[in-house]
C-alpha cells in the first residue's frame, strides 16, 4: 500500500507526460481551498495576538489556581474571551481551546467536559496534544476526532502564544470540515498520502483505508499541500466503484 501511494505521488510530478491519469498542473494555487487554509492560518495568528495582548493565559491560569482547578472564576471571563476571539476570526470554527504552558486546558468555548484536563495526561496522539507540542509556529492537524468518546471529525489549526520571547501556551481552533466540503466539487472525496479517507459524503468512511482499486484511470485527481497537510482530491465519476476497509481500531488514550 505504501509503495502504491508513493507511486501515485511520483505520477503527479510527471503528469504532463501521462495520458492515463489526469492531474492538475503544478502552478500557483489560488484555489478556494488554498485561500481557506491561508485564512485559517491568519485567524490563528490574530487570535494568538489577542490572547497575548490581554494576558489571557496568565489570567486564566491564575484564576484556575485560585479556584483549585474549578470553573467559578473562569465562567466569569469565558464570554468575554469568546467575543474577543470571535472578533478576529471567521465563522468556520466549532470550538476554541487555550492550553497553558503546563498543558492544562484553561479555556474552551463549547467543550466543557475537557476544561481543566491536562493534555500531558492521557491525550497521547490527540489533536490537542499534537498542537501543544508544536511551539514554534502555526500548525495544522489533519482531520480526526478531538479525543476518545467524541464523534465529530474536524481539522485543527494552532498557534503558540509568546510574550517577551517566553512561551505561555497555545491556542487551538477546531475547524468545521463541512466548511471544507463546501469548497469541493460535488462527489469529491479526499484521501491523505497514507491512503486514509479524510473527507467523504458518508462520514462513516472517514479514516478508513482505501483499496488499491479506489483510484481508477477515469477519475480526476488533484493534489493539495499546505504546511503538513497533504491531500489527494478525487472527483469520483461512479460512486459505486468506491470501496474501503476499516482501519484497525486506534486508541488515543
């Protein structure tokens, strides 16, 4: 399977000489999908700047200590923090998360069950943990569930928060993949370079591994890459040809 997808990527390089496989020419990508990712990156930077400007991470960490990790004081500030982040981001996000330098989730707009959790304890392999570990610049996490027990698949973008050169924490934006679907042609599906389905009309297929006959000569293929995200976008001409098999169960905890 790995050899199959490596071969597929090599075909994209020599697409101009291939008559069997239709691959988009490699030229500056100004597609709506590229603009979507650029906008998400810019949102993460603006949100990080707002968090830094108002010392939100320091304040929330202090309030958490005052209330022994509870929500009493945090709830007084939650609405204001949400409004500040909303004011500098587009309406494509399901949730926001703030993680302090200790790994503690000190703010979430909608997922209260994760408040006060520590991503260093039991979150191995999850998007929140992976975003927290990336402390240099913007980071995208490919489509996956937030954590064990969650049903929604999402895309994630994060940015570290620094003040005077000192790392204070990370903000994570949870991107609604329905907004991504709106940018794709009807009938399109997305797989990553490991052969896992990432976007499909039938969400139960997400993270299933495709069979080698998934990609046929008659189908149009294009490649998308942006800061760690590498996708093959397939425009299926006959949905009856699509087959997949489930991945072995993968436990995040």
